[in-house]
C-alpha cells in the first residue's frame, strides 16, 4: 500500500515535503505524530491523526505516538488566540495514562518490525537543564526564523501577545523530532496542517545540528461543510472516553452528519477501501433519505472505538426513542446511560420520599414537574389519550405512582404524544 497515495485519495493530504513519498516507497520507515495531553481522553478531533498512524502502519511503516508530557507543560500556540493554563506533573501523568489506553485500541503494538511504539517527551526533557537547552538547541535556530512562523506572527500582532514560554514551543517540538530521529530513526513527522511550521522547524534543526535529513507531512484540518468546528456540539467535545461521551451520543454524532460531511468523513475516518466507499455513495445517492452513508460511517467508527456490544446498545437506544423498542430495554442500561439517552429532553428531579404514599398522576405531571403547565391541561390531554408513563397509556387522571413503577429504581419516563419525552429522576 502506498501511504501517501492512500491519504491523497481519501482527501487527507495537505502538505508534503519533497522527497517524502519516494523515501516511503523504498521500504519501511519510522514516523511519528504528537498528541496533546491536556485531557485524559482524546476526542474525535484527534481521530484524523490516529487514522494517519493506522494507514502508516498498514502501509508497512513503523508508527510512533508521542504523548507530550513535557510540551503539555508549555502549550502549543498554533491556532490559539490565548495562552492556555499549564498542568501539574500529576495531572499530566493521569492524562497520559488515559490517552495511552485509547491509542492501544487503534495501533498494533505487537506485530514485529513495524510494531507501534509510544514515547513521552518528558523522558528526555526531565533532566535537560535550561542552560543546556539554550546552548545545544537554541543556538541552531535564529529568532528571525522563529518570528517568520504564522503561529508566532499572529499572536505577536494580536492583543494578547505571546510569552517566552510559548515562543519557545517550536524549539521544544523541534528537539523532539531531533531526539526521535537520532535515537529511534524517525525520519518523518506528521500532523495537522496547523503543525507545518513546528514540524519544519524540526527538519531544519536536524539539518543544522547534524547535517541530517528528515521529512514532513501534514493532513487537512477537518471542518464541517457549514463552516462550524468539527467535533463540537452544544454539549462540547465528542470524546473517545465513554464516561465523557456515551457510545449512544458518539453514534448519534456520526449518524447526524450532513450528506456532504458524511461523504468526506467516510473516507477519513473509516478503513473502507475506495470501491466500498464508492458503492456506498452510489447507494446513498439513489435514496438519500435512508442515510446509508451516515449509518455505515457511524457503525464502523462506533464499533472500532467502543466495540460491537456498545454499538448494538446505541442502535437499540435510537430505536427506543422512535418507539420500536419496549420500555424493558432501559433495564439493560445503567443510570448514567439512561440519563445520557435522555440528555436532549427535559428532565426533572423529584424526591424519592414523595413516592412513599404514592403520587397522583396530575400532581406528578403538573406540580412536582412541569410536564404540563396546569393540572387542567394534564387532565384534558389524559382524557384525549395523549399521555403515557413508562410506555403505558394513562387512561384515568386518578392513577397513582409509587416505587414499584420505577425503572432501575430511579426513573419514570413520561410522554406527551408520541415524540415528546420527559425524564423524571427520583432520588
């Protein structure tokens, strides 16, 4: 498999240093991508870089995943309008452990010569003194060279300015490349297109310090077709950690992609070959309302990130909200999963003690909660057959609910009509 050509047809390639493709076609090479440890989980924005490493390994090359234990203490100014908060060593270590576990799901760390390897730049920076750094690294790269970078120019000309800490970042990242080039024979650094300046600083440092050759390749930054930021929703980032973003929410993120976005995402985020993708596109174009592309995309990514069982649960969750799965399905979910399933609908909290003597349905829906603005409106809708609790239609406005009616000993699910859901949490 030609790695560069694979990225090219998938629409992932952005910049490539001359000679890189020829080098990779000669045989196995080592290359790396850095991951930012500002959280204990990667998010879908990181998936494009993970996919780059997957393709790199599938093409027979050796991928390195660098987690920035040292650079996480500094902060990359690329694409940032303000300086970020720095993390403690303990917080960074916690984040690194989480990220390592996630990367191990995608890359093969035990497959022989081209097994993936994870490295932490804190290991080579922890004993590197400031004086040694400015003597051995700083003297090789001029201030003029560093000032010419867009990431520096944009910040210096802005209102917030730039600290020396962030200004030094490209030297730190450049030394990472040098260290891996010298000690691990990493000949290539890859990253998003906003990293081009930092990566090229590394190749320049290698050339100036040891007269060595190294190469650079960047991928397209992922954007949504409507111009909004990829991987962001009203609730924030879409994380790979199921504790931060449930598998159901993760699945729904991909399922709700627009047709235009799905056509690019299925190339970038799946391992389907060109023929499979073109066949899916043709099928989708004949009946767009069936959302063939979105379903194939959402299934492939959800299974690879969370596993087949969680994908099946996400499907059942979707079917439940559309009325084709019974209320008993909720008993298969834990409390967090139930709350996640109903995250987009109104929810109310009622004291569990209120159920001791039972709560009348009118009090439940119009006093303890505001499913209805008044008892009168609740009564009228019940008489019209428009109210259900736990998928059972309420036939009398005198019905009473107690602890025996609870799902998972904690929830009641009210419906007004077929599509309007309300989650009542008893605690």
